[in-house]
């Protein structure tokens, strides 16, 4: 396991906010998993912590495919988690809506851009999302049209539905 600095938000008044990623394996970028993008996504952060623990063990036992690399980014909006706010900073902006971002945009655009630049080469991207409306939801995998999507692989998550 290698702990990698993905992006840093510099702050003149407090400690810089560093977004960390945990990289497993060596070789071509195969899969990137994003956890908590919003400040109220505790379950996503927890799931990523368990993934990091399991992948660390798998890597130690030589069970990650040769020439494949996996990245897990447990938390993006650390500041939101610290103050109990869904959105980022004084602007109260949603980082998730900023992707793929802009290099010279507002703070959330720059965060999204910096992260996207680091992860864009991964073949598969997995985001553990949350819902903004209350209600009951059936766990599912949602696939985007990318040219790489594969329903059979999505079924391996073991959830009842795959939405394409």
C-alpha cells in the first residue's frame, strides 16, 4: 500500500486540506474507488476504510493481479465532514457537481479538476454515492455509457439491480 497525496487545498488561516488516496498493486491503473465526496457521507468513508483494510491484506498475500493498480480515495470533502456540512466551504458548493472541474474555476471546480487529473486514466471508476432525497432505495449499481461498461462485471457487486 502506498499513501498518495491526490490534491491539496491551501489555506492561509488553518491547516491545508489534503485529499489522500491509497494505492495498491503496480502497473496500469485498473480501478479507482471514490468514497465520501460530500460532507455527510459517513457510510461511504466507512466502506472505503474496510476496502483499504481488505486490499492491504490482499496485496500483502500477493492476491492483486500483476500489472494492475487500484486506488481508493476515502474522503474528498474532509472540511464538510469536520463541520457537519454536506457541501464545501463558505461557498456551500457541491464538489460532486463540479466534475470534471476547471483548473482556473472556483474552489470546488479546482478540487474536482485536481482529483480528476489524478484518476482519469483508471479503466474503471466507482463512486459510492448518496441520495439527496429522503426515502427508501434499493441498493444498485449504476453504469455510465463509457465504452468500457460491462453488465456482467457490474453483477459481481452482488446487488439486486444494475442500471445502465
